[in-house]
């Protein structure tokens, strides 16, 4: 008869800090969607300051660096959104650093490795602000390498591995946020920034559940976990397509009268531009890299390319819809899982409804933001199931 595995000792307050980080990550993602969808993503032309200020300018002539106003005129109503988003993202970074330091305490020189990585990133920021891009990049890259090597060497019994990995992800998220501004909303960067935010949320959620240690013991846990992993895979593809659609301003490319037009019948769904399958340029629509120096605000693609992106997003939405409802039905037949099955099914239906409303109502801001929040909530359910489903303990 085998003995139960010893439960790893959890450091005081780690669990509470993890859940607080999960909640803050949700706020950062949803507010980031609000910033992007309200066209405020380039409202601060510099980084990490905003027109040279630690906060943001409150009037048209309130720039600490007047040279920046030549790049972009000050819009205080938008600038505060972008800079406030950076601030709460920075607060999340501090939380993740705290978690990594706490988790690394049981590893030999663990705290030193995490602290050195954080210090390198801290030094790289003022170097970047002084236009010393090469040394700043080398320092940030070295910090990432330290954390990735630590995550590879450490086990996850005490959550040190996932804590180090989460810190590495959030540092890369900061770089993506910087490139979003300096590379003028480059679509591949905007999409990557969205995926990175959701990956950060997922890692924090996994860590919080494992620190809470509330397993769901089922004999068929292994098979259900496999189905959940499949659900996460198809959802990740759909989220990437959604980010690509948003970054290329293709959400309204299926106007009933043609690209970005609206007639008496409104924006088209389930048809696109009046057709079930209109003429679309998939090759042009999915070019990932177009060089640096182009301002992508408003999009640069023609109608056929944007229609291709919208069609891909719709087809994948159908696949995700069927898979998630099938998973919900499977969970409904599992004793003790009806609550999670119902929640998954309702969220899936709500997410599809919000997607259709985005098209039919011409992308109202609140609907678009709720659509992003819906993706986070679906991730919450799936990652929770993946973290908690376990086989019965052996006696």
C-alpha cells in the first residue's frame, strides 16, 4: 500500500497573493481591451512615460517634452487610459515578482537569481529611455535567460518553476507593450501582447489553484483533462485570430454593402459582404511581418484581406463553439461536474452572442470589451478544470 504524497509546504500569504494577482490580471486585460478598442493605444508616443511625464498630461500644452507633441498631438481623454493601463500592469509585475521571490526561497540561490533578473530589467528601463537600445536589450534578454534556466531546473512541487516562468512572461509582456507603442500598433505585436496577457492570467490562475489545493477527484480525470487541453488549444487559436482581427481593424469588414459599409440591412451576419463566401485574400491577410516604421492605426490592409481575416475568425468560432458545447455536455454527464458544465455552456453561448452583436451593432465599445472579458472567463473555467481535476488518491 503506497503512502500519500507529502503536501508541499506553502509559505504564509502566498495563496492570498496569488488570488489577488489573478484578480488584478483580469482587470489589466479587460482595461487593456478598453484602451485598444477606444483607439487610445498610441495616445502616449513615448514609453514608459507619457509625453515625458510619469503620469499623463491633463491639457493640450501639458507635455514635459515638447518634441513629443510633434509626433502626436496630446489627447488627455485618451492619454490617461494608456498610462493608467501601464500603471496597473506595473503593479501586476510587482505582484508577480513578489510571488517569484517567495516561491524561490526554498531553492538554492533562488532568491538571488530572481532578484538579479529583476535588477537587470530595472536597469534596462532608464537605458532604453536614454536611447541606449542595444545594452537595454542585452540586459532584458539576460534577465529572461536567467529566469527561463531557473524554471527549467526547478521542480514545480513548491510552485517555484511556474512562478519563475510567470515572471519571465510578464517581463516579455512589458517588452511587447513597449513595442506596441514604438512600432506603431504593429499587428503581430498587438496580437502577441493580447496572448501574453492571457497566458499570464492562466499561469497565475494555475498557481493560485495549486496553492489553494482543492482537487476534484474523479476516476476519469485523465480523460477529462485531455479534453480540457484540447479545448484550451482551440480556444487559444481563436483568441489569436480575434487579436489578429482587432489589430488589423477587420471586425467590420463584412458590411452588407461591401467592406466597411452599412446599408439598410446593417452589417452582415451570417453572410459576409452579402455573400456566404465572398472574395477574400487570405495570403495578404495573414502576412505576419511587414517591416518597421508603418503606422498601423486604422489598419493598412485592403477590403479583401480584411474579409479573409474575418472569415477565418468566424470559421474558427464555429469550431470552438461546437467543441466547448460538446465538452460541457460531457461534463454534464459526470457526477459532481454539472455546475462547471452549466457555466462553461452559458459562457460559450454568451461569447458567441457577443461576437455576433459586435458585427450586427457595428462594434459598440462596451460589447467589444465584454467580448474580450468573455474570453478571459472561458479561460478561467478551462484552466481551473485543468488545475483541479485529478485521479483519486491511492490508499
